[in-house]
C-alpha cells in the first residue's frame, strides 16, 4: 500500500493519457473519419441499394421490422442512411443500434458540404452528393419529422410552428429540388430526367418536403387555418375523421395516450393506389396519422391523388412526369402497425387496443398499408435492373 496518496493520484492521469495515446496510434482515424459509404460503393453490383434520409434509430427500426415481417422482401437489399453533419439527430445512437442488432445491410453516409437557405434551389455545395445518390442508388425515402421552417417556402413563421432541425430541412428540400425540379427555377434540369423511373417515397414530413422542394407551400396548422378552431375542445368536437393527431393527449398529458390518430382516406380514381395497387376509389382504408401541417399550394409537377374524407387535407401526391414518385401524409412504416399487443388508448376510459386491431377492424386497411411497401419494393428492383 502506498504511503503517499497524492503521488498515486498523479500517476493515474499519466496512465490514462498513455492509454489514450496508444489507442490513437492503433486507431488513428476511428473517431475522426465520418462514414461515407457511397464514395467507395460500386456503381452497380448484385444488391438493390436504397438511400434513406435522416437515419435515426426509429427509421432504421421501422425498416428492420418491415423486412422481418416480409413486407419489404428484397434479397440482398443494402440501405444507406444519409444525413447532413449539422442535423440534430443522434446518429451515434443509430450506429449503436445497427451494431447491436447485427444489421450488416445498413450503412451510413455523412455529408459535410455547407448548405444554406439562399442556395437551396440551385446548384450548391451539396449538388455532387445528390448526383451520387441518383448514380449509385436505386431509390430514396424521405421520412417523417418536425416542422419545416416556413422561410424555406417563402412564408412568415406562425406561432404554432416549431422549428427544431433546420439543417435537415434545408438538406432534404434541396435534394428534392435536385431530383424533381421546381417552380423556384423553371430552367433547372432535374436529376430524374436521366432516370425517370427512379422511385422516390416521401412519408409525412417527407410528403411535405416533396411539395416545398418543388416550389409548393404548406398550411402551418390544420385546425386553426383549415377549420378555424382555436381550442382543443373545438378540435375534439370535429370528430376523429378531422383529426390528424390525437387532441386528447393535450388535455390529459399524464394518461399516456397515443399521439397518433387513425382516420380514413378518399382515394383518387387515377391514383397509384387504384391503378397499380389494386384498390378502388370506393375503398376507404384507415391510416396512421400524426401531423399538424399539410400541403397548401401544390409543387411543380405534383398532383394530389388522395385526401381526407372531407377533402380538406391532401393525403397523397404523385408526379406527372416521373411515375414512381409518391408522397403520403401518413405512416405505413410504423413498427406498431404489426404489433397485436393491446396497450394503446386514444382517450381516458378507452379499453387498451393495438394499432393492428384498429386496422383489422376496417378492411382493406391492413392490406393497403402493406401494399404501399410492396409497390415501392417492386419499383426499387425494377430501378436496379435498369
């Protein structure tokens, strides 16, 4: 035992420093070089390659669940999560989730080029990244998330809009413009002109990003702007078909109510849901919804192909020129759609139920949510073949 505790305590920092230095020599770039999978990925190989924007843990888990349940059935699929280094997502947790669950089919690609509002809708420092995606991937998904800064689509910010991740929105809005073009610059040559069959799926926020990236605008708050309701009680009185999230969660925050709402759709006669997925316009599938913003002015090349039952909210868009572009204002990817455990309530006093049970109670809702993925997976394979 040492008789001089002070001398012992001085030795520990020195020892710790030696360990750190040894690690740095052995692994000099381990913590310094960002993952950039697409840089070295071959232009074409045997596997279908899907790029997803914003690879947070929830989105990776959603895709893993879809694959596990056979909803996305593509052997050898490689998924590449792309994000801007200034986004607020916890991508360290994403990497940990991938490693701990042995998801060797999932890769990461970090973008370090600068992006800012003045250059979103023209060639900019991120343009080579967008070109790389269209060159080396077979399709892309834009996932859900927080409110888009209204300045991106040329409007002032209302008090109910909450901005939390501006660089994500700038990066993704510019990507959409590069892929599809937009009203912002009618002479810009979209990247999909070179690959018109390239599939693009926008989910919830992603659906809205397709719209503002092509020059459209958004309703910043559905209840106050579309329905002129200013209180939660007034919103509740509208009824569940006019809810796009669950208003009861605001009144009863301690009851652990689900934040989502289920409502049904009106499908367009000429939509992909009818022409490609086999549904009828008389079908009214139920979908999982959680948003307070929606499409206002439609972006360049887009057409609305589904709505809420009252026709107020655009629930899906397609592209007039590129046949495999689809934006949906709902969540067919949520892992709980495949969970039969009854543990969710919409309002106090409700018996617990499951998301799956809600869909099963209103055919063809289960089939509808699955067929979106069947269609998209088929288009990925088709895109890879070309």
